[in-house]
C-alpha cells in the first residue's frame, strides 16, 4: 500500500469507510509482523508530512502526522500490552488539539466527550439546549474531520440532519449551514445515504472543500452562543 497517498486521501476527506478500514488493517498487519518501532520508523519517513511521535509510560504510542494543509492532524494510536495489540487512525481538527489553551474550546470538547456515547435521538432531544447544541455540532464536526459530509450522512443516517442545520444557523455558522443544507437535498426517493455517497462522491468532496475553506470555528461559536466562553 502507498501509505503517503492513503494518508493524503484521508486528510482531504477522499477516503471511503472501506478504504479507511483497509488502511487500518494494513497498519495492524505491519504492526504484528514488524513491531511498533519499525512501523513508527516507517511513518517517520512518509513524504509530505511532518512527523511528531509521542511516547510515555502508558502502553499507547501516539504518532501525529501533519501535512502542509492547515487544519488537520492524522493521529495513529498504537496500543500494545502482553494481552492486546491494536491500532487506530483518526483525523483530528487542530482546534481540538489547541482546546486546552482556550476556555471556550475546552468547554465545548469536554462537553462533547461526556456526551458522544449517546445515540438515542429521543435522549438527545431531552438534553438542555447548550448540551444538545454541543452534541449536534460536535458530531457533525467529528464526522466531517474523519471522512467528510458523506461519512456524516452515512454514519448518522441523516437522523440529526435538519436539527443540525438549525443549530449551525443558531450559533452563527451560516456558511456551514448552507453547505449542509445543499447536501441534504442530494438524496432521492427511496435512496440511502450510502447510495448518495457513491453516486455523488465528487459533489460531496466539493462541499467538503467549501466547508474547510469557510473555516468557521464551530466550537467557539457554540460556546459564545451559550455564554460558556469563560
């Protein structure tokens, strides 16, 4: 596998869920066959990325890959103990990484961390307004950073689509709301969001690029809207 190309596609939101699974399986096989030190050394020499390894006393090794394209960091998490070995690949918004320096950002992402395991729309609807806004906006942002609007629509099956658009408008993320509204119009009668992603992949990528260029600070806007920036 061409790792540099695979990671570039992941950065740009062009990688499908199947491609992402293949990438993680490839890295896991390399981890089992060659060991973590060899895999980390291979990642160190990927062209087009700045390499930032992190190791400490716990069994998880984090490797951050930063490209020339601003706004995203790929995090490869390697976990090794005598009983378990695993590897995961995530795309992290650099705003998340900087959240600990910004009270508003910290409030947003700490709230999201407490809520993100929720999946029942009825339970989410009963959250207080600030928590519900964080859930909807952060879920959208997380899926966008990891696979684009297509992944968001497929993974949520569009369940939160209308309310997320409303909340984006509420916090003042007007451009994001406009782009997501355009995506919402792509589904046809009887069609699934997976089919939409396959049929309209190029258009969805264009919408992804528009969102990235918009550069709206969804965390900061949400915090400001609900007066939690302090």
